C-alpha cells in the first residue's frame, strides 16, 4: 500500500517533466546523433582490437612436422588410480 502512494506522488513529477521539456532543434538533434555515432564507432574499434588480441596466432610449419616430432590429436583421457611414490 505504501508503494502505491509513493507511485501516486512520483508519477505527476515525471509526467510534468516530460510534458514541459523543451523540444530539441535540428542542430542539437544532429549534434547528439553525431556524438552517439562517434561513441558507437569508438566502441566498435575497441571491440575489434580486443577480438584481435584474443585470437590465437596460427603458425604454419612448412614441413608439416613440428620440431619436437609429429603431433597427435587427443580425444579421450582416462585416469587410473594413482598411488603416491614413496
């Protein structure tokens, strides 16, 4: 019930703010849109640079065999009971 009375008190305040606010002229609107576009472009550039940093660098070995020997893909690993060595 207290929430209802608080809402009844706050609602006219927001309504009067929305009704009596001055409309934007085209110059201000264009300025705001330009700033928003700049922020979006900057965010996009930051995201792209972070994605480039997080991508693993693939190195290609021309011989197909690494210096340590041939590579194998591992599909499953099974653990057995291990006892401490004393």
